[in-house]
C-alpha cells in the first residue's frame, strides 16, 4: 500500500500555496491522484492570502477558496523559469483561472474531501 492509497476512490481537493514551489507540489500531487480518484479539484487561498494557513487565519472558509486548474500542458518540475532575483513570487505559473459560473449560481456539484477514514 502506498501513502496515496488511502485517497484512491474518493473525491479529493488539492490546496496549492500561491508560489512556484507550492504550485509545483500541487501539480505533482494531481499527477499522482489523477486516474485514481473520481473527482479532483485544485484550489488556492483567497486573494490577499499566501496559503491555506493565511486563508484560515483571515477567517475565511472552504467557500472562499479560489478554484484553479492546470494549464493544458503544465511544465515538468524544474522547467519553470526563474525570475532571476531569488524570489518565487513572479515566476510563471501553470495555473489558469477556472470558470466559476456554476459554482457561483449553486448548480455545481461540490465534492466533499475525504481522508478515507471510516468509523468502527
């Protein structure tokens, strides 16, 4: 059993940090889970928040997360160009905004994250 087996067969959410290393890691996780879970959603923290910790500290909840999706051909790890100043913040990203119309009007089916745990 791999560390990811517990996720297989369950809808999963991936929450990416809003910097190049965080987005690369989220892309790696989505590649691992893709094809093993019935639904895979990728989100980032709300504007003004760097990561999920900032998002929660700001009093925001799951409904405030911003849905994103991978670009059609995300770059492989190590191929994202550096901005040359040692900062990740201005690096190109493999993320594109996701159309939120169905989420905002309440017609989207929102998956519930699961850890695969059952009560005995």
